C-alpha cells in the first residue's frame, strides 16, 4: 500500500529556517501546490507551516518540491487546520482543490480526528492524488479496487471520493476492533484477515513500520498543539510524553478521545 519511504533526520544542527515574506505556494512535481506561511528544511524533508502555527504543518520530501512561488492574491484564505491546502499549479486542468476542506468534511462525517486522516494520507501516498502502489492500491488513501468498489468509490483518483471512502473504511475498522487504533491501522495496511489471524499487528516489517510511522506523526501534531498552549517552562517535560490517542468518537460516549489499547513496544518498529 505504501508509496515509498520518507527518510526523516531531525536534529537541531540540521534545522534550517526559510522564512516566507507572505503566503507562498510550494509547487510539487505531481502538479499540485501547498499554500503555507513559512517553511523549514529538516534533513531530507521540508516542513510547510500552513497557517503560521507550529501545530499546523505538513512534511514533504524536499526532492518532491519543484519550486516555490507567491500564492495568488485572489486565493481563498486558508482556515486553521492540520491538513495542507492543495490546488492545481498554473497550467493544470480542473478547479482548485482544497484538501483541508476535503479531509475535514470526511472526518466530520465519520467522526474522525482530521489529524489522523491527514497522517494516514501522508503515510499512504505522500499526498499524491495519482499514486498507485505495486499491489494496485490507488489514490490519496491507497484504496484497493475491490475495497473501493465495496465502499461505493467510483473514481479512486478523485480526491473527494477517495478520502470519503478511506475515512469510511478507517471508521469501520475502528468500530470492528473496539476503537483499538493500532489494530485498525494494521488492518488498513495488511487487511483485517491478517490482524485476526495473528490476534493483533501481523509480524510484517512493512505493517509494523507503517503503524509506527502514523502514530508518531499523529502524536507529534497533538504534542505540538498542546505545547503551543502551555507555559514555556512546561514544554520540555511535555515533549517527552508518549501514548497513542484514539482519533475517533465512539457512539454514545461523551469523551471524544480515549487512550489506545496498545503496548508502546508494538509501535516501535524502525522505518
């Protein structure tokens, strides 16, 4: 399912800040652009801050960025969110596509945390709408043709259809495994039959690394958002906090998030 590994080396010495004088667009090789307020180069990735907040960003492999350009002044202002805003670059066919709105709509429909859906998209396709895996999985959330058909997705390369179907499937898996996020992610990658066969995450390197990668990305955003609202004196201790939060709302429950039923060792696979 996965479309390539993104090597991430995060050290203070490797951090380079590239300020943007105004809202810019990072034009990707796949024909889309990401609006952002500022950016940082961290090892082999470029971190694009969507609305200037530390908790709202997306990491893109630097080699996938073709160039930067000033965002059109007539573009609709970006609403605060954790997903990147995508739109066709100049010369591309089709109307502008705002992935923020697409992800938020699907997440609201299926009562999922948009950050989780965003993390799954990043791990599955690297935000490439036209991505196709060696096994035949397609689109942003890498739906297999049979799964897409069962979910009622008519066009897997249509961002709205794909994310709608992927969010629905993820919700179904969470409900199937009593909102155990680790099992749900493992099933999304390897299939429910494998999770049930092994009673949890199957012993596949790809699946273990996949689950760990999404959990780290999701928790990183939550920790960054939490740290941004706390006094500076508390940020150091909070940065060491671990744990996986269920990013979905259970039926008939008043608490929107609960702690995942998983041993942290299950998600410590190396990329």
